[in-house]
């Protein structure tokens, strides 16, 4: 393994890509600690040290920004506006026929969809920045903090912070695209990976300090088992054999080859977990903006939401979280994988599944396989997402438990894809990859 990494850095082209990627990651992490103009860095750090920042409606965004959100730094919004914009554009392909036409046009059409995603990212960044600044000014971003995060709440300072946060989102999007184009791996995914991994040392140190060595080593063992299970499932796939008939093109005979359609157990990735988390944040957000005035009784429905849908250790929260992940897994897979389109492409190029007629029978067979392999993938996603909530109940380590939920899914997925790309480039040059 070490010799393989040595070969990677001795190869000029690959070394240049690796160093470029590391440089962008370094700039991204530095931006997470540069405070926005008008934000009191001393007050923010004091509030983070003395207050409880676990949970809350912005926990997922803070995770993806590497802790930059609660510090209101120039990269506070992180990559979340781009992720949201990408998901929205992808879902709009089902609603707007023009988007589906652009997707089917190939590289030219997809470049236009990418441009639409960029515009939507800036718009969402502007909206999120406005919301973040309003929460910081009202003290709701860090509820337990008594110090002002933005001492000067004039309109000029507010507009300057909003512009800075939106520009930070655009800069992150540009850096991610640069890594994809000139570096190694998918740039956006690597930036998310970096944000999540950056919180591991602090989380493990907090577990050692607060829970003791016994809980610390228990968390490490659970983490290793979880990573092994996630790697096993992420690499699992159902291979449907496809046979292509021989055809005469001019004087040449083409076709007659055998291949397969790989259908992964977890085709939806981490998107259903993000959808379910976002949906379950809405009740807490609504109740937060419907708190009673001093001396007035709290509304019964607000009290019910606070008791059952805000904290993750409640049974109702866990059941809803599990059910919504299963639902969104089926929903997202149905949008991203079209059996009829795959069947038409196979028929166009003379391909068929042995024992299955071309056309509608092939589409029905693919739908049959897809609907059954999605069920274990959805249950697997739900169980992995529930690991931090179970850790909260068993060892009271939810706010510091790093091995579970979206974090472990993104880490393993991005790590596997990046290693595969490095391995492929090594095999092109040295005929052997990272692993013998």
C-alpha cells in the first residue's frame, strides 16, 4: 500500500492532480475559520465553548460545512445550497419536459442543466444567508448564548454579511468544479468528505473526556464494524446478464458480446437520509417560531412537537425517521432509474436479457428486480441512519458519535470512489493499482 502511494506521487501527472486537490481542500478548510465581516469572532468562540450546540434545525448543514455554520464564517453555508439545487434540478426532470429533453441531448444539454444548477445554487445561497443572518441577529442560531454574535445590526452590515456568505457559496461551488476537472475524484463530494472528517478528532476527544476510555473504545469497535458493513453493502450489486446479437455493418461483424446491468443494493445513496432529515426538521422549525410570549401558556401542539419530534431519542421520531427513509428510497430510485428507457436502449442496439423478450417484458423484469432489491437497500439505509440515535439512548453520545447516519455513508462512498479513480490511473501507467 505504501509503495503504491509512492508510485502515485512519483508519477508527474497524477502527483500534479493529487497536490492540486490537496491545495483546494486546504483553502476550503481555511475558509471555515475566517469570520464574516461584522461577526464577533470572540463572542462566537465563547458561545461554542460554553453552550450546547448539539441538535437543532441546522445540525445537518453544520455537519456538511465542517462546523463553519455555527461560527458564521465566510464558508458558513458550505456545499448544502449546491446539493439542494442539484436535487431540485434532478427532480424537475420529472415535472418539466424541457429538463428531460436537455438531459437526453447528451453533453450539450447537460451543460445547460449544470448552468441552471449554478444559478439555483446562488439563489438558494442568498436565501439561506438571509435566514442565517436573521437567526444570528435574533439569537436563535445559538439559543444558549447570551452574547451578541453580530454586535452591529445595521442594514449595511447585514447586507455585507449576506453578500459575503453568498459569495462564499459560489466560491465553494467553483472550487468543487475545479477539483472535478483538474484534480482527483468528484470535487463536491470530496469537499463534503473533508468537512465530515474534520469533525472526527474533536468528537472522539469529547467522547474520551466525557464518557471515559471504555465508551471510547466501544465507539471505535462499533465504528469499525459499521464501516465494514457499509463497504460490503455499497459494493453489493445484482448483475443482470445482457446478450448482444451479432450484426453486419458493411463487411464487419459487430456484437455477439455478453455484459451485464449492475443494479446496486443502495442505488439512492445518501439522498433519502437527507430528505428525511430535512422533513423532520420542519416541525421543530415551526415550533421554534411559535413559542409563547413570557407568561403565556405553550400551545398543546407545540408542546407535543417539542416532546416527540425535536429530540432524536423519542420513539415516535425514530419510527417516522425509519419510515420516511424507506419511502424516499423508493421515491428517489423510481425517479433516477427508468426501466423503460433502459429496455429501449437495449432494444435499439440489439441487446436482450436471456430468457426475457425485448420491449415491455424486459422493462417489467427490470422493474421486478429493482423493486425487490430496493427493499433491503432502504432498510439498510434506515438502520445506518438510526445508529447515532441509538447511541444517544445507549451511551448518551449522540452529539459526539461520528460513526453513523449521513456522515458514515458519505465518507465510505466518497472514499471508495476516489480510491477507485486513483487505482485506475495507476493501472494505466504501472499495470497495477493500490492493492495487489
